[in-house]
C-alpha cells in the first residue's frame, strides 16, 4: 500500500481523507433532514449537537487534508482530457474545498452569534468566534442553507464527472481514487 500520491494515483492518505469526508458530509445532510422533521425538544437538541460535532470534524479534516495536499502534490489530470475539462475540474475541486470549510464556519459563526457555544462530542467546547448578535445570527443562519444547496449540486456534478471518466472516457480518473484498485499504483 502506498501512503503518498504518485504521478498516476492518489495515495492511501488522500483516499482516506476523501472517503471519510464523503461519509461525514452525507451524515450531515441526513442529520439536518432529521432535525427539520423534529419538534422542539431534547431529540432536536441532540440531533443538532451531533450535526455540529460532525461538522466541526469535517472542518478539521478538510484543513488537515489541504495540508497533506500541499505537502504531497496530487496526480495530474490525464492529458487526453480537453483543456476546458482540466480547468473545470480544478475550479470545482477548489469550490468543493472552499465549501467544506465555509459550511462548518458558517455553522460555528451562527452558533457563536446565538450565544450557543459549540461542543465537540461533549469532549471540548470551542471558543466563540464572534460576540452574540441577532443580525450576525440571521446572516449566518440564512447563509448556511444556500451553501448546503451549492455543495449538494456541486457534489452531484462531481460524481457525474467521475462516472463519465470511467464509463465514457474509460480513463483511470475514478479508479485512482478507489482504495481497492492496484492499477497505476506502482511503488516507488
Ligand atoms: C460540512 C458541514 C456541514 C454541512 C454539509 C451542513 C449542512 C446543513 C444543512 C443541509 C442544514 C439544513 C438547512 C435547512 O434546511 O435549514 C443545516 C442546518 C443547520 N446546521 Fe449545518 N452543516 C454543516 C456544518 C455545521 C456546523 C459545524 C454547525 C454548527 C457548529 C452547523 C449548524 C447547523 C444548525 C444549527 C442548523 C439548523 C439551522 C436551523 O435552525 O434551521 N452546521 N446544516
Ligand atoms: C460529499 C461528496 C464529495 C466531496 C465533497 C468530494 C470532494 C472532492 C475533492 C475536493 C477532490 C479533489 C481532491 C484533490 O485533488 O485534492 C475530489 C476528487 C475526486 N473525487 Fe470526490 N468528493 C465527493 C464525492 C465523490 C464521489 C461519490 C465520487 C465517486 C463517484 C468521487 C470521486 C472523486 C474522484 C475520482 C476524484 C479524483 C479526481 C481527479 O483525479 O482529478 N467523489 N473529491
């Protein structure tokens, strides 16, 4: 198993970051959906507390993932892809990273503005980022939902692009993000 990225393949660490974050983001949408259907009460508070803890975990993992990416360049796009697709891929990956950081930040700022300190799984309480303010609360509350919609749509486009690479272009762009694929992963 190769931990670092190679010229042709994502390494195990980059893959682990990718797939753990995918699972956590899906969890976030499920928890938010559940919170939406619950009446005010303990179950709602517990669901939102879990949503906040998982969201902060995504924030930390996204930062670590970017640090790892900076230390360990990712494999280049296949040169057979048209230039516009290479640019679109770059822009969409930047946007995905931005959303993985912005969504939790908006949530954290929303909670700080509401004067609800964010607890991470009951283990640690995070510092408030801003002073309580009704206006700021409204801004970050109103912003959290459209950001989630953009993330949702972008993730769908991203998945469609991965499937297109695999089934139409028949290159190994999807395979190189999959842990069980050994192709192209020669040890250096
Ligand atoms: C990548 C991370 C996150 C994702 C994908 C995400 C996604 C969502 C979604 C889809 C909703 C439902 C929006 C709606 O229909 O109103 C929501 C609501 C909410 N999120 Fe997040 N969230 C994330 C991180 C966080 C964090 C870190 C916090 C707080 C520390 C947070 C706090 C909240 C709260 C309090 C609500 C309920 C808002 C309301 O009163 O309607 N979220 N989130
Ligand atoms: C919440 C959902 C997802 C998010 C936020 C996400 C995010 C990302 C990001 C930020 C990258 C860029 C990695 C880098 O080069 O640093 C990436 C790459 C990739 N993702 Fe996802 N991803 C998601 C779901 C998926 C799914 C479901 C698939 C498979 C169908 C997938 C397949 C890929 C592939 C194949 C790459 C590598 C692309 C390349 O080599 O240029 N992703 N993803």
